[in-house]
C-alpha cells in the first residue's frame, strides 16, 4: 500500500494512512519525552583515581553487573558464536 505524498515529498497527513503514521509518531515522541524526563542522573561516588567506588550501593551493583557480563562473555554459546558467527 503506497502512502500518498505531498509535492514536497512529505507524507500527506489528510489521508487515512497519513493520519495513522502521524498518530504513531506522536505516540513515539511522547514516550521518548517521558522516558528522558524520568531517567535519574545519579552522580556516582568515585575514588581518588577516578574509578567508581565499589563500597557504595551503586558501585556494588555495577560490579555485580560487570562480573555477570564477564562470565557470560566466556559462555559456551558465546564461544560458538565467535567461532562460527
């Protein structure tokens, strides 16, 4: 199904398909705006050398995620992906 375009090449928002596209775009813009305002920018406590302090709650969570990622990196499935992928 071809979407009708204006003379300047933009989607004609007067058509049924154009209205549906415009509604989806508005919904996506609203979701993106909502997610960007709700994300909390936390300042992590850092050590003298500039690394994240692992004694804090956030630092422990980061260290735990990094350990999990390192363990998954060497999993059998990932090794096979690297070999054959």
